[in-house]
C-alpha cells in the first residue's frame, strides 16, 4: 500500500524535471552586401587570416561588431535569390568572394538553386573550381563532359540527398525532368569559381568562326547567327519540349525551348 501511494508522487516529481521546450524565433532575413566586392578587395592587402578577420569584423576601435552588423558579414542569405528577367526555369544564387567578403582567401564558395518543373541549368563550366552538388529536394538529371581524350558524357540521376561532382573545367548541366520543383546546393573549392555558359560564350565569337566550327560555312550566315543569339538562355531555362508538354507547360510554338531564359 505504501508503494502504490508513492507512485503518483514519483510521476508528478519526474514530470516537473522535464525542461520546457526552448522558444526559438526564426532568424530574420539578411540583405546582400551592396559593396561586397569592394570590401573583399580591401581584405586582399591584409597579410594574415587574423588580420583579415579583424579588419572585416571589428569596428575602428578594434571592438567586435554585434547584432545585425555582425550578422550581415557572417551570414549569407540564399533567400535573396530571384530569377533573371524573363526566366521560367528557376533561379540560382552563388556565395562567392564577390558577394560574401568573408570568403576571401578561404578557398570555398557555395550555391543554392531552385529549379522549376522541367527547368534546366544550361551547360556551363567553372574555370577555377571543382564542384560537388547535392539534391535536397526533387530529382535532377545531370551530366558532364571532360576534355579531349575523355570527352564521353558522364550522366547521373540524383534523388533527394544524393550528390555528384563536376570536375574543374568540365561542361556540365542539371535538368529537372519532373513536374515538381527541385532544389540543389553546391560547393566549390575556391572562393572565385567563375562561370561560363557554353552556348552564350560560343555564339559571341565572330560569325565566320562559328560557321567554320559548326562545319556549315555556307548554311549559317551572319544575320542568321545574330538571330540565334537573341534566343540564347541565361543560366536557368525551361527544359525540353517533351517534359514541358507532359507537365502542361507547353513552350511557345514560334520558338524553341531554349528561348525560355533563366
């Protein structure tokens, strides 16, 4: 009887020992630094890592910055991204030394991309970086092509929390083949990876050079090449026609799917 009478007391005592769940508010947005490149340039003159951090993160009296002033220099908010003008394929935002000065001399950079249904991150290269990419939502088809001598396409399909790599200088792309949005995060092994969109860069060459390179010196004329240039996408574009049609996102019948800029 004594044991049974103690049970409610023990239960009550143990329940009072359970700590209350902490109250944590969602962190507020952090604006992009408007003069990030200038700040990063100023850090290049500092002789050591400690000197760079001290110059970046302290005030004129050597006191550590606080509050939002410190947060803006130490937090990069990928929620700031938005599609390029006229884009239908999604958006991508890179945190590089030009946009996030604290990366100066750290040898790293990162990106987050939201790819719409059928969206395509058009073929491009990073001239100064290897890349590791991880899908965090949806499905992505990816591929890359290396240099002459090993120029076979390496194709992969990534599900949620699966990743792959794109070697430095390789031509690579990501395509969302589904009717649902996809999201990926990427990391680079330099603070200045760079990006060159293959089609855009190629069509910037002189018309006669493009003619010869394509092997149609009498078929594609200079005016025709200029017409093609007007249809080139920017970064993320709407995907192939078969995906667009399957998802009810039919492309304009007067243009190719590549005319959807992103």
